[in-house]
C-alpha cells in the first residue's frame, strides 16, 4: 500500500468508526477470510464492524472464527440496509466494481459513507476515497496482512485474524500452487502460522469435508470433460438436472475446473454450470502461462478476474453457450499454441 493511501486510511481510522465490510456475490474463501480477518483487526483498534455478504457462502467455510456474525443481505435485507445507513466507512474486499455484489449494488451506490477498496482483481473502479489495488497479489487476504503492516499494526495479528487470512490465501492460491504465489506469500503464510493458523487443521476443514453427493457430482463432472487438443483447451459442463440429482449445495463445484486444467497439454480450461433459477450459465475460466482468461471473459462473457483465473456468464442455453465458446476458440489458436 503506497504512502498516500496509507495516510488517508490512518486519518479515516483516527477515531472510532461504524464500519461495514462487504465481500462479493457468491463469496469464496478469500472473500470470507479477508472480510473476517479485517473485521477482527478493525475491532482490535476500537471500531465497530459488521461483515455483510450479498448471498450465502459454502458450508466448508462455516467454521471460520466469526463466521456466525456475518449478515447475509438476501436473507436480512432490512438489517443490512440499516447497517449501511449508519456506517461511517464501508470497506469493499475482493471485488473491483460495485456490480459484483448483485442486488446489493443499489444499496451501496446510495450509501453516504466513505469507501475503502482492497482488492487484487484487474481494472478497479474509481468509487473509493482510498484504493489499495495490487493485481500481482496472491489474494485479498494477503493484502489485508500488508494493510495491517502498512498501518504499523502488525502486532495486532491474532489467532482469529491469522486463521481467516491463511484460509483466504490458501484457497485463492490453490494451496499455494498458482503462479500468483510469490516468495512474499509464503513469508506471510509463515507469519500467520506462527500467529496460530494451523495449516493441517485448515486444510482438513476446507478440503476433507465433502459430502458423498458432492464426490459423486465430481465423478459426473469428470465424465463430462471434453478435450480439444487443437486448441489446448478442455471444458466441463454441468446441467441443472445433474446438480439437482446430486443435492447440489453452494460450493460443491468449487475447484472442478482445475481438474480440466490439470490435463497434460491443456492451457485453457472452463466449466459451464447451468443455473435455471437465474436463467443463465455460470462460467469459470482457468489458464496457464500468459494466456489471459481475464481478457477472454471480459471480451465474450461479461466477466473478468485475473490473468489465469476469471469468471463470466451467459444468458443463452447451455448448449448454445458451449457452441459459441467452441466457435470463438479459433481466434485464439495462435495465442493458445504459443502458451502451451
């Protein structure tokens, strides 16, 4: 965090504030971990905080310190709105634009509080009085650690903060295997472990709590895997019927797209998940090397994210979405071949 942003934040936090902390729609480990970690930190400075998520988060995160205090906007609209109306400051974490919070967008746009943005996605919007943006960071959770350090408050690192931030870093780096994992990321992780984050326990809580239905759903996903060698691409499809037959719950398909990317010779991977309730197809993209799925998602699927991890959506049917995706690939043949 640069000196100018640091001084702005220090001034904002000079006296006790009522602070709302917001993550993005369909919150993942980094969104939940960074928001909770920041909340514990700001409380230790004497501020009053409330963490609000636009909608619910996966069960495998419902053990994190402080998770039970998170307010879910779609379940508690009135309470959430009152929090924003009374807040002096609103911290937005792990998203770069207010359109990433779904129906909560209008509430945030009408808020009179000052905004602080902490995020590692590309092309952040200009809505905050203080923006801490770094697209090279492994995760927003790592950024919260650096945020604390920049404010001269690293000594405030508690076990509760450490567990939440370690979880966010671990999940957003694919257990430290993605290219965004830097030497600094490992040094931060070590400090979090020293502060009480038990790596083995966190791994077990995140990755070893799968239901039988979710494991069988993974089998369906792998059976649906399609490989396009000519384009160094692989993709997975999941229909609403397949999800329903396996008692799908939020988070059950987390990480499925990485199996497609793990195939030898594949540079570009995608998963297309039918959502008939919202009448759209949700898409996750992953890539290796310098093939930018952020650009691909922005150009074709109203999405975005990082160079090697991004998301998007399609309002067409699943079949039409797949056919369109395949028809687009020839435009990227050279880029995919050069990246392989």
